[in-house]
């Protein structure tokens, strides 16, 4: 089983590739044999654990996220996470990776697609509001989704 770091993930895939892939997924009109249940939230004092399973095609994946809001007082990231990808038929683990770059890419790509489909075609500027915990995803939206 492979273990991919955030740096390795960021070298392997671009924001534009993620945007195109997500857009293609939503444009499909076919049944893709997918299951995407609601994510599970578990509160533990001030912290939260999130479990996010999904099944698509030949794969099963789960994202495990820990949110510890007080970590900023310890100079640590507020959110940590892992994603594990499995073979759907055998449930054999195929890969484990840092979930944070996956989350950042997905968030930025969805925002970029939203801008593409709801913005005025003649717009020359954009305003973005986000909280300080979202890191650079809004910048990824603007930088990587140019108007065609």
C-alpha cells in the first residue's frame, strides 16, 4: 500500500485537473454505481471527529478528519486528516494519503466551478469572503479558473 504526503499529492495533480474532473463527474447522466452517505460527526469536548465514506465505481474511500480548534494555541494546524482508498470488491487498502491537500483541491475546484456557472460572463472582478481557517482555497479559485 502506498502512503502519499501532501507534497507528493500536490506534485501529482493540478487544480485545473481537479476542476475538469469534478465538472465531468457532475455532467455525467449515467448511473455510476455510487454511494455517498452523510458524514458522521462525533463531538469530543471542543474537538470534532469526522468520518466520510464514499463508494464510486471500483473504489471505496474514507476520509478521517480531526478538528481541534484550540490547536492554534499550540502552533499546530486546526485540522488533520487521512484518506484511505480501497478496492471496492475486496476492500483491500490501495493507498493512504494526507487528506488536507485533497480537501483543499476539492474545495477550491468546487468554488471555481460555482464561479463559472453563476457569474456574469462579462464580470471583470470578484469578491470572496472566507474565514481564516480556509487557508488558500479562495486564491486557488481565482488563480486557477480563468474566464474563457
